[in-house]
């Protein structure tokens, strides 16, 4: 999934062998390897931030859709109960009427 963004695998890190100089491992080779690891860590942090942002956006959308479902269920219940009994005016009815009036008023203004 992220192969094109990350250079090393855990096995690459685990199995890395450095050349031995007179004073131990080659410092230049170790530094270069650590630079690659640092780059991968930075890329992982970017990936995590992107995924967190995407998750938050999806959670916001889920919340919005759940609220919309609740509103629609309420509207359906009102419509079902209103067809057989005397209908009471509710906030949903008022909002629907207001939306219709706005369409009429603003729709005519845009046409003029």
C-alpha cells in the first residue's frame, strides 16, 4: 500500500549488516542508513496524519447522515400519523413550509 512512499521494510532494518572499519562500523554507512530510516519515519507520520484527517472527515459525514436519517424518520412518522388523524403543526412542518416559501420568494427574485 505504501511501498512507493517508504524505502525500508522491518526485515531490511533487522538484517542490515555494516562494513567494519578499523574503529568499528563505517560511520558514513551507518549515517546514510539512519537518514533513510528517518525519512521513512517522517513519511509514516505524514501517512498517519492523512489517515487521521480522513477518519475525522468520515466521522463528521457519518454524524451528518445519521442526523439526516433521524429527520427523515421523523418526517415519515408525521406523514403516516397525519394521514389518519387531525394533524398537529410541528417544527418539521414549519421548516418544510418555510423552505417552500423561501423557494418561492428567492426563486422569483432570481428570475427578475
